[in-house]
C-alpha cells in the first residue's frame, strides 16, 4: 500500500555501495568503495551506464584491494569513464587497471 510506496521512494543506498556522491556538467560521481570484487565494480559501471546513458561516470573505488583480476573492470571502462582509487590500496587498484 501507501506505506510500501513511501518506503521505496525514501530508501537510501548504503554508504560506499553504488552511492551517488555528486553530479555536475554531465558527470556522475559514484562511490563503490565497498565493492566486493572487481567483477562487482564492473557490474556497477554497466548498471549506471544503463540508467544514465548520457552521463560520463567517475567511479570511486578504495579501501583494501579485493580479490580478483582487475582487468575485468578495466575491460568494462568506456571512453570518458574514469576510476579513481583511494584508501589503503587505491594505488594498487588504479595501477592494476592501467596495466
């Protein structure tokens, strides 16, 4: 009923999980620093791209480097999309994507 509709409208995403943290000049800034694997971060890119096809994406990843091959995320990146690494292993993640 009405209570369910209100709950869905007012629901907030979990912090650091597919969290829209900024938007401007056609760019979406998505915090996915709690992604459990490189494949899940790649899935975030696909989902955001489908929902906002006209926007550029800056994906923030961080914390501790997750298990898995980062080439999965690198292969998912399209022109104009950016991954920014931060936190304890941010440099490890961005270097792996660059390689």
